[in-house]
């Protein structure tokens, strides 16, 4: 099977896999999605990044034609849900955040069930191989580990050899090893030219897998770009993070004047300095602390990540830990 | 590239596998009705009427009286002191006390049926012992027909109850569970045809229906000699129609419920009145006349009536047009409404 995306879509269509404009969804007083515009290109891995309740799941389910939007237009592979639902369902693979597969079917039976819905696709054997569950073929779903179950869910999305794969928090709650296994599955799908729309609240995952990410908050996109670009937009590559023993305070102006500091931000009682060169800033910070008589309770430094991007945009953390 | 299986077959296999892998469900569907039939069949089986226990007071010339009564059929006499006899009468351990003397006195509670029976038997025995002769000859001819015993009444009722229960639970429960774990939503994201999903439930029902009906009828026939008089086709028609009716009702009950608790409550609201009123364990003619028209409109009443008519009385389907028509009506109405209000998410 070859030729993902544009080649098979409506002639003349651009290589856009997913396009939506002004997407809006309200639940009572809650605006889950607030006028969202989005474009995902064929062959790209696009990440939706955001805290709990940002509207990621709602967005993804609207795009998959499962939840009706209150307003806005969606085009998938040049088609719309109103006109081409049956055709679209044949060509999309889906893993939903909350779905639990049938407890007492085996891995093979589950994949066989999903495979039977599609006109064309991979063999069950091949999919089991891809998601590394060949040895568990005759195990009931209820007896699989969390990571294996999640890989099976992705397997069910892959049986039809989809052009677009929708993954809603595929690795949430998994241990690092299971997470890496799933990353492998997704990478392989991409190598064959597939398009992926992924939601996550793990920075590392987005940075590693995604060509572009949209940072979502309260139903809106607040930043969009390649992970590297977004981090670069902070103006510096490192973050110095410190907290003061109780009572201590430092003047923000003093901090901004420290060498190499690009930005200063406080959240949850900690201070985050975005800096160009850690080795210039830290000694100066120590000196400032000594002069003002404040004592450190903690000090760490790390490479700037999407987490810092989110923090600098919203003043809040991506995950409440 | 590969060929996938047939979606309807796979969906039906899913239903059947899920059920067969649930030992508890298997018990309730297959073993429980048989256990119930066995227990009730034994408890209320046909036995000769028990003899009535009476007391003779140990006063005066009691011996001839006592021997005459004790040898009479249907009576069992005990000798007791007056105080003890009085106590046993009060507590209902004897139905009647005979006080010897001229005339003999019968002490009994005239509101107890058993005491009335005892009075008739004692009268007869005493008069005979005193030399009475019958003035008119009466002959008895005893009947014990298969088909008129309690077990013959009970078995079709249990079958109807089981068809209702498994239809409603089997379909309602499975759908709500699938909806609750958002698997229904996942299926909807695939090109699965909704009609095939619903139809697979019906097909799986038909599979299990065959097993549960045949096992219960065979059990009744082998263990209690319950007759199966109607033709296999007529019975099959009634059974399938009943199963479809309750599949529709199950679908209706499950059409919007989000949780297992919610659907369980609804199921009970629908089924418990029918267990009681629709003539499963006892004839619904026992209910007041005012209730009869309502009882006769219930789908389980129709199913039980139809089952008794074909299985025990051996009627053809032509003779049971009313209950069959009523079931069709219920089925069509339930399916119609259920499909309209059904929520997939
Ligand atoms: N069915 C619903 N009924 C009412 N409110 C809803 C419903 N679904 C979502 N919401 C609300 O919409 C908002 C967005 O929810 P959504 O599930 O899209 O967030 P999310 O970004 O996927 O979060 P998470 O990371 O926790 O999965 C939330 O405030 C949520 O409470
Ligand atoms: Mg979500």
C-alpha cells in the first residue's frame, strides 16, 4: 500500500491533511474550544500540547467527527464529515483517551474485530508485530499491562493502514519503557508517510515526536511552531530555577540586571530565570543573594523546554504536580 | 494487504465470546432456571393428600372410639390428656379433638379448612363404626393427567421468565457497558455499520436462546415428564418472537442509560412487576378482576400464555393470535422508540 494523503485525496487539493477554522464548542458555561484554527500537513506529526481541560480531547473528537462542533469548519484530506463520513472513516485511525477495549477478548480477536470494519488494511499478524504484542496474541485484554493495552489501542488504530492517525494522550500514565515502545510504533508509522495528530502533556514526548506543536490553553492556541522554534522564542536556551528559604525576597529589577538573564518569572513560590549562559548568571546570582542576605532553599538549572514556553506564556505549569 | 473478516460475524462472535467467558452469567442463564424448576417441582410436586392429625381425649370409654378413628383412611389419631389435647388444638398441631362420651363431642376451630375436613372424616368414621350403611352407591374414577400438575404450569412460565431476563440483561447490560467504557464511541470512529452492531446482539441472542430453551425443555421432559405437545415449529416461532420482543425492550431500556447502576434500576422497574403479575409462578387469574386487563397487556403475560398454549396444550399458532400479535406490537414499538432515542456516545 502506498500513497498517503494528497495523491489519493481530491485532485488539486493541497497537501493538507487536517484543516479547521473557527472551531468552537461549549458545554454550558464552559467554552471547551474557543475559535480554534489549525492546519496539519500531510506526513507531519502535529502535537497538541496543553494542561488538563485545555480542550485537546474535545478538539480531536470534533476533528474525528465524533462530537458536533457549535461553530467552525473542518476539512480532512480535502473532505468534510457532512458529505464524506463513510469514506473518511475508512481512512482514519483512532485511539481515544477514555476508551477501554473489551475485557475478555484476546489481543488477536480484538484486532480481528476492528480489522473487519475496513475495506483494506494490514493483516492482524502484521499489526501485532508492529505493536510488539505477538507473544500476547491469546491473552485477554483485561490481563494485559497498562502499556500493552495502550499499544493494543494504537494497534486497533493501525489495522486499516490509516492516512491520519489520531492519538489522544497515548502515553499518559505509562512507565518510561512503555512510552518509548509506543514512540517507536509512531515513528515507524511516520516513516511510511503517515500523518499523526497527537495530544500530550509531556514536553519530552512532543519535542521528540512532533514536527510542530500547538500549545493550547483554555480552548485557544497560544503558541504554534516547531518545538525548537518555540523554545528559541524564549530568547535563551537555559533556565535557572530557584526558591528562597522563608522570608527571603529578591527584587525583580535586580534579577533582570544579572548578566545573561533574558526573562524573569515567578510561579508557585519559585523564580525562573531564562538565561543565555548558566556559568555567567549563577555566580552573579550567588553574589546578589549574599548581598541581600537571602538564603536558597533550592537551585536547579536545565535546558529550556516547552514547559518553560508554557510557563512564560501563561505563568502556570503545564501539569499540576 | 489482507482481507478482513465479515464484520457481522466478528461482532456476533464478540458477543458470544464475552458471554461464554463470564461464568456467572452462564450460571444465571442456564443453570438457575433448571435449579429453580427442580426445587419448585419437588416442593410442589403431586403427592397423595396427607392424612389429618386429630386427638382423642383419654377420658371415659375412649378405646373403641380411638381404634375406629385410627383405622379410618385419611385420619391419624393420637391419645392425649384433656389439657394436652386442648393445647395441641390451640397451636394447630391437631385439627380436631374428640371428647368420648354419649354423645361424643367434636372440638375444632370452624375457621380452619383442615378442621372442616377432619370433621367430615370423623363423622363418617364414627357413623360407620356405629353400623351405618350407605344408601346410594357412588363410584370413584381417579385422574392424574400429565399437563395439569404444578410443574407443567411452572415450566413454561420459567421459560418465559428466562427469555425475558436474558433478553433484557444480555442486550441491555452489554450495550450500557460498552457505552460506559467509551468503546461505543471508539466503534463509531471506525466505519462499522451501526445496524450491524445492533443486529449482532440479536444474532447472539438467537444462539443462546436455542441453548437455553432446549436445555430447559429437555430437563422438564426427562426429570418431570413435562409434555411437549406443540410442534417444534410452533414452539420455535413463539420463542423467537418472545426473544425479539424482549430484545427490543432491552434495547429501549439501554438506549440512553450511561451507567450499569442506572440500567439495573430501569431493568428492575420493568421486570419485577412482570415476574409477579404475568403468571410465572402462579396463575394471574388470582389477581383482582380490575387488574386483569392491564395484566393481559403485559408482554410477558402474552409470552407465557403463548408458551403454555403451544407446549402444554399443543395448540397451533393460529389459535394464539392475540398473544402473538401483542408481542409483535410490543416488539415493533420498543425497537422503533429505541432506535430513535439511542445514544451512541
Ligand atoms: N461531555 C462534556 N460535558 C461537559 N463538559 C465537558 C465535556 N467534555 C469536556 N468538557 C469540558 O471541556 C473542557 C475541555 O475538556 P477536554 O476533555 O477537551 O480537555 P483536555 O485538554 O483533553 O484535558 P485532559 O488533558 O485532562 O484530557 C473541560 O473544562 C471539560 O470540563
Ligand atoms: Mg483529554
